[in-house]
């Protein structure tokens, strides 16, 4: 088994990333939206940068940094810190297929995104559904700090509790 490699997302990665996203949705119920048109969800105009994880020539994970677009975590951090939203970005679209989760794939994807944010003077925030306890454990192990709670609204009048986090400064 080859090591998992994390690299910048390329347009040719879209079919593989889409397949991985659909697989993660089937096993974990994540994401709660975007599965109807996963390619559009992955390539949103709000994406600033994205990375994929690849193992044995197959895309097995993904993460993106996005411009804030009304996310509760971004507005909450602006209110708490007084920081300018221009220096805030949202970590999003993080998923890893079940088969490679014990290989630090999520940690490597997070390191790529966090390194990019640091190099570009961006403070990362995110919101995570409270049900996604494995993701919450990963964020907290990496030094992310809880800044509040919210409700994630999706679909037709659906909602789920969520938690907002801020990345460590360095």
C-alpha cells in the first residue's frame, strides 16, 4: 500500500473527488447538502484553494479553503475578535473515505490547508455538525478552539446542531 499523498486539487481530480464524496456521504451522512450536484459543491466559486489526498492512484480525501459567505463561524469570529473578514477564510469540504482514515489522511489535509492559510495571512474558521464527533476530535487535537454553537440549515427547512471553531494562530 502506497502512502497517502496530499497535493493541490487539479481540475482533472473532479471525477475522483466526486466519487470519494459520494462514498463518504453513504458511510457517514456527510455532507448533508451538495450530494445532488457534487461537482458544483466541490468547485464552488467561493473556493480559494483546495487539496486532495491520493492513495494508490485514487482520490481518497479532499479539503478546501473558502471565502466567507455568511457562515456562522466567520460572523461569530468577526464579532468576537474584531478582525476584518478579509483576513478570515472558512475551512470546508473536508472528507476522507473510510478505508484510509487510520493513515492520518485528515491530519495531512488539514496541515495543507492550515499552512496555506498561515502563508497567506488568513485566519481559518469552520463549523462542524455536532454529530460528527470524529471530525471534532481531529480539530481539537490540532489545536482548534471552540468559539460557539449554531444551527446548520440545509435542504427544505432542515437543520442540525453545529459547533464553530477557530484555528490556532500558528
